[in-house]
């Protein structure tokens, strides 16, 4: 068995209205991963909301 330490701090924003708060979040780098499943991302306008902010 290998010996190791693993540390990966992660901040998760979850719930109604969180997409509209995303633009005010301070990111540790220049990119972020936003995962929203299925076709609903376009159907309900989530993608458009993200692109505007």
C-alpha cells in the first residue's frame, strides 16, 4: 500500500439563486467548472444566465 496525504479544498454553491451569485465569487484561478445536467441547462435559460454574468 502507498503512503500519501491528499488535500483538496472544494467550495460548492448549491440551491435556488446561486447562479445569479456566481459572478461575485472570488475564484482561486482563472477558470471554473460549472456542471448542470441534461438539456435543462438551455431549456430553462441557465446557460444564458451564466453567459451574461
